[in-house]
């Protein structure tokens, strides 16, 4: 799968663009899309506003981590992997037995957006399984991505030549498209445009970017990890849609 969001929408962490070695190899979103489509003839392309897009392919799919997409009420979700507690989640959200993992994640997002009295980290924490997902809400221009706490499913992100955010479960696509301006998406974390990168197991601790330097002192790569020695001041959690935005901002990563 592949998802690309222009800079103003994706709001990628600035640290993704720090590596100076090999950054000249990054490509434009259109070039990245062409590379992906040339490698996967079965691709289904979903064009979104402002040049954003999501693409799903089942080629070279890991049978243990199947890919799926679900679209409802202008919400697009690509889900990779499986959830072990599907039955419990269907019951909790009042969904039919046919509801897939992608449908469950979209419903969880809608509850958070519209009426939940708890923050997004609590909902993602309730997902038991091996997964990575990307949600884009076209109505609110909200991007929401997460990866399971063990990092069982391949999931990487990077910056295209124009600063767009690029996400994929194929590391080769990220390398070809973003060069060194890329990194594994940190396990146990979620990302929302506007509020940043957060650990859903440790939502009150910052997620920091760690840089690796080469022998010449140039930043060669960046990775992200939870800083358990830092703590973000918390505020009382009072329900409604405003809490969804406010709490996410307080818990935001960097």
C-alpha cells in the first residue's frame, strides 16, 4: 500500500527531512506513484483532494498481514494486518459480524471524532493484533496513522522531494521515493496531522527523533522513540469532539 499527502495536509515531522546524505535521490509524489504502479499492475488508486492519494495492491501480500481498504462517509482507511479481538470490537461498536478490521478502525475513528469521552490513545490501545493503518477524513482534512506496539507489520514513512508525507508497508517504495529522508514508523505509536506523533502506551511521554551521524558529522538517518524520561503535563479529559482535538494536541509527540 501507498499513501501520499501534500505537505500542508500531511504535516510530516521536520526530522524526517534532516538526513543530508542521499536526500537528492528523493522524488516527487507523481514519480513515486508511477514507481508503485509500475511494480503492481493490480493497484487500485484513490485520488483525494489537493493531489493527495492512496493506493492499494494485493501483490506480494503477506497472507499473515492482508491488506484491505474501506471507504465510508468520505473517510478512507487502508488497514494492513489482523486484529485478535475482532469479535469484542464488533460488539463494542455495535457492528455486524461481517465487519472487517478496516471497518472497525473507521468506526472507532468516527466515535472519537464525534462523541467519545476519551482520547485517541485509549482507542488505539484497545486494538489487539498485528497491524498498521492509515485513515484520511476528507471532511475534516484529518490524517490518522498507527502501528502495533511490537512493529509486527512493515510500515515506513518519509518525505518526498516537495515535502509531502509518504507512507507505505513496502520499504523499497520508501527508499526509492524518499531516499534517506525516511524512517520506520515507530511501533506503538500513532500520528495525527496537527498534533504530531504520540505513543498510545505512553501518551504523556514525548516521542523524540534520534539522529545517526556518519564519519563526517552528517546526519545519515533518523529514527523515533519514546522518551520515558520526559513527561507532558496532562489536563482533565472532558468528552465531546473538542476533547478529541484538544487532548490529541496535548499528547502530541514533538
